[in-house]
């Protein structure tokens, strides 16, 4: 059994129009939501062996909040530049490259790609993954190489607006 948590980055700021997209930081709401969601996932007893993130500031900052809450050194987060502008097939390929020594992993990325990926494993259609949402996919596979559409199912879907107004 392999489990992956797809995490859309927390809410980002558009305040500085001179910043490149990849450099946009989290805004006030994102800075509230990311640690909250990280602690929520920790409360479920999750112990990941791998955290992979887009190099975008908003994604890697979100990943760092999760690493801190889960007791993982922030330096262990693997930044994969392919995640930043990935198509859904690219995300599957990245996951298929994970070491089989790891049975629980996190991938921090972006919409619309992560919504499309989540729907590959959903029983009911998901119109949009909100910012800082977490989708847990359990796959009955022995190797990440077998991770593909239909080879897993969503067993958890959490997002900040379930807990905040």
C-alpha cells in the first residue's frame, strides 16, 4: 500500500505586481491556513517518508509548514522544478519515480493540475481544489511505478474553509 497526499499551496499574495509568478509569497490567509492544515494532518498520525514541492515560493513555504508540524527537517523537502508548470501526466511520472522505500509521500503543487490529478482517483467529481487543500490518495500497489489513474482512491479531502468561515 502506498499513500500520497497532494497539497495545493496555501493562498498567495498578488500585492506586488513586479514579482515573477514563481516568487509570489503567501498572503495573510495563507500564513494562517498552512500551519493549521499541517497540524490537522499531523493529528491524524501521518508519518511521511518524502516531501516533494514545486520550487514556487508559495508551494515551498506551504511545504515547510507541513515539515515543521510533522517533525521533518525542512532541508529534507525535495524541490522538483517539474512540479511548477506540470501537466497531470507529469505529476504521475514524478510520483512513479519515488523510492519504494517510502510508503507515504506528500507532493505540494498547483492548480489546475492538482484538481485534475485528484479527479483521476475520485468517485465524485471535484470542481476545484481550494488553496491549502489536502487530498489523500491510497493506492493498493507495492511500487510507486504502478501509480496511475484508477490505481488508487481518495480517502481524505480536507481544506481550510471546512474549518474557517
